[in-house]
């Protein structure tokens, strides 16, 4: 498929075709797995299409990056060996004294990267409930150079107004100045004159939400989740349409070196071919289960963006194309009741992570969010009776029967 026709194509067609063309040497329909660390040069410094060393560029990765850029409606994508590797690349754009504003319930590992590594290098960081735009405005500083949020969030599935935060940033950034440049530092030597706005789109996937279209500068994914989709790899990605940011991010991708191997790139390309079909079924199953849970006498509360009872349901339906595959619910009877349920499930597996074809269930207070002190957990609403489900693409009636047996 030509570049022009894939640009114009709809999402499901782009999942399968964007960035991929038959192999020019053999006509192989699948992008080959280029297991090579280097490329032969015809004369010193003369090589094909930028392929000199595989940390800098690998053809399997190039195909994946073009595919991911298309799925997010962006011009440039960079793939990484993990979601946190992608975030690390973003944080390298900042300098000592810069301030980072995070949404209050970001992924624990994202907070740890800033608080335990980049704070040590002089970054400042605060968190704010970004469902409240006035609070975001109040938290912006003249030194803020990165605004980072996740929507829907984990595990409370709070939905943040991506375009609303863009407006707040633009207003706050009006008077900001960049500071002195240091040309000896290469692309990163020019200080950012305004905050970079990054949305972690892991929970929604590009099928449900495209943050660039709502004003984000960069989209980040943990491809370990829905993009990989089969719980068999760890990877990350960044997508942007901003040329300057793309140059800076690509520079740091190569300089810091957290790139994925060719086999993982191949597996992701195989996965994105079914992203639309998987997401459709994740959403369909999750909506059925959320409705069923809402009517269950042993369930106190169900949190699912696709239900009218969700506090930001209207916003979710404007900003997303469906409710997603994640559900959180509070079971009556607190920790003992939740523990019994989690021990009794058979089809749902008791495990961390999410976004795979198989259904998972977990207890945030004891598992994924245990590192947050109890009072802070309580402030976020992470109750001891809270259970998080990553609804897979099995038959929904089998999934409901499994939950029924476990709750009863
Ligand atoms: C898993 C996850 C990450 C971290 O990604 P890794 O691939 O594990 O490094 C970041 N953000 C969200 C929302 C995640 O779920």
C-alpha cells in the first residue's frame, strides 16, 4: 500500500498496512526481522537510508515506528525497550531546576522515575488532581517544562480533559522564557521555551483516544499493554507531530539507547494488525461486565468510563471512542471479601499488568499500588475493597460466570 493511501485510510486499515510494504528483495509480505547490529558501508560514511548501526536505526523498528505514528495520527514515532524507557527519553529534555507537573495518580513507576532518579538530577515535581482544571492552573509555575498526565488513570479510571489542560498550559506559558542556550550540548542545549505536554495513552490505546488531536505535544505508550496485547513483551513508544520535539527525542533515543530489539518490534507489528479487533472486544466485554457488576448485591461501586454513573462519563464519551477494557470495583466487606474473590477466580488470573487478550484481576492496595502510603492511597480512593479487572477477549458469559462463582 502506498504511503499516500495509508495516510487517508481508516483506523483498522492503518493497523494492518501503515508503515509496511513488501520486502524489496524478496516480496515477503511480512516485514523481516532484521537481526543485525550493523550494516555494511560501501565507502567510509556511505550507507543506505541512515542505516549504519542498529541502535540508531533498524528496518524492523522503522516499520513499527511508522505504523505507530499513523495509529496516533502523528508524524514521528520512536520505539523503546519499555514504557519507562520512553518516559526517560522525555525527561532527558529537561534541565536542572525545571518543574514537572504530574496528574495525581500516575503509574507508580512513572512517579518513581522522577522522584528517585530525576529529582536527584535537579528536577522538581508536584502532583495535582487534573480532573480539576483550576487546580492545574494553580499548580503551574514559571519553571514548569513538562506536564504529564494519564487518562483514564490507574486504578481509579479518572478521565482528564486533554483539550482543557492544553488551554491551561497555553495560558500559563504565555509569559515563559527559555533561558540561555548551550550549543555544545547538541539538540538538548536549547532550553524548552514552553512546557512539553505529554499524555500517557496506555490505558485507552490509539483505538480509543488520540491525544495529539486534543492538543498534546507527545503521546506515550507502554506497548507492554494493549499495543503488544499478548502479555509477551515489554516495550514503549513516543509519538509527536512537532518537528523540533521529534529531533530532540530521536537524539535522546539514540544517545541514551533504550531501544527495542528487532524481534520485539516484529511482535508489536504482528500485534497492531489486530489492535482494532481486540479493542472492540475488550470494550464490548468490559461494558457487559461493568453493567452486570453494577447490579450485583455484593458490589458497592463500579468505576467504568463507559457507564453513565462514572463522574466524567460525558467527557469520556466525547474524548474516547468507547469505555475501554479496564474496570475497577469496590466489593462489599472490604479486604476479606476482596481477598476471597481474588482467590476463587479461575478464568481471571490474579496478576499485575493489563491489556492482554487474557483476563486479569488484581488488588491495587496490596499489589500495584502498595508502594503508596495508606493515607495517600485513601485520599486517591484506593479502598481495601477495591479490585481492578483487565477484561480480556474471552467469551463474556464465561467471564461473568467466573466472577459470579468468585463473589457468591
Ligand atoms: C505499565 C505502564 C507504564 C510503564 O511501562 P513499562 O512498559 O512497564 O515500562 C507506564 N504507564 C502506564 C499507564 C502503565 O500501565
